[in-house]
C-alpha cells in the first residue's frame, strides 16, 4: 500500500513539473518595446504581428515584427506579471 502511494506521489509530482515547464517565469520584467516602422503589407489578407521581447534563458532578445496571412482577429503576445512569482509570456494567437 505504501509503495502505491509513493509511486502515485512521484507520478503526480513528475506531471506537475512537466506541465509547469511550459511556462517560463522570469524575475525581471521585459524592457520597453522597440518602436517599429511597419512596412506596407505584402498583399491583401495580411496582418502585422508586432515585435516582442523573448526570454532566451539568460536575457531578453528582441524578436522583430512581421506579416502573417490573416486568419481572424490577432491577439498580440504579451508579458504578464504575477506578484511574487515574476513575469511569464502569453504567445500571440488568433481569436
């Protein structure tokens, strides 16, 4: 019985670590966004996706904006702050 409980606890802990690994917490907030000059779209049906600061594990790196084929309203990616935990990235996505 104890062995089953220990194995269940190990599996549960391992799952928690695996799922939380998808979110990267950063203790320092991102720099101010770079002001980008948005070029003309390459054609109709394209949406500008603005640049953002990406955490590379050591520091923030600016990822420049680019055009993507339109697939609905675009929700820009953004950094969210949680007091006591730090900052985490929410990727941009189509709504």
